[in-house]
C-alpha cells in the first residue's frame, strides 16, 4: 500500500505539540499544558479532539467560555 493508507478519508493533520506552542509563544511547556488542561476542565472535554469539536461548535463572535461539549 502507498502513502495514502486510508483512501476514503481526508489526510490527517499533524498535531501541534505543546512544546511547539511554548516555543512560539516564549512560554514554558508546563505553562502551555496548564492552560490547556484548565480549558479542558471549563469546557468539559478530555482530549484535543473533543476540544477542537467543541470550539468548532461555537458560533463566530461568540465566547468559547460558554461552549459546552456537543452531545
């Protein structure tokens, strides 16, 4: 099989690591992880995938702090 192992699915995006975010923002990895985990708790999610899904459900211009995990 070639490089496209799932021909029926869109290509997978590469994940941005906390280390990469920390480097760009000149923060420690621990700070980035702390903020990420706090956001997870506020939004009621446990994974990056759930976080992305929840934030995509927020209407443009609305505050993400009022977002809740979609059912």
